[in-house]
C-alpha cells in the first residue's frame, strides 16, 4: 500500500496511489490517522481523543471505532 499525506489548512489529505483515491480528513480524523501507527489499540486512540477534546471516553470510542472501520473499508489501514 502506498499512501501519501499532506496538510491542507487544518485538514489532512490522504491519497492512495494504488486506487488513485483521495480523502480529506478533518482535524479530529487527522489526529486519529496520525496516532493509528500500529503501536496503539483503538481503546488507546479513543483515550487520546477523549482527553484532547474533553469528551466522554464512550463517545470518543464510538467515533474512533467508526472511523477506523471506514479506513479499513477504504483499504487505507491493514491489520
């Protein structure tokens, strides 16, 4: 998988060279993308997001789980 990323204002552009698809991630999604480097579990990602944005862990966990699922479906993350 060959993915290129670059900042665009407060967002992050993720471009998959294999599929020639581009995705624009908002600030929160960009933070999750950056943290999802394979060294953290989804629970750890959710704790980081909850702390960074001052939201309940459960809300952050739901958001992280949904976003990570979308990344897998798009082929941008692998297990």
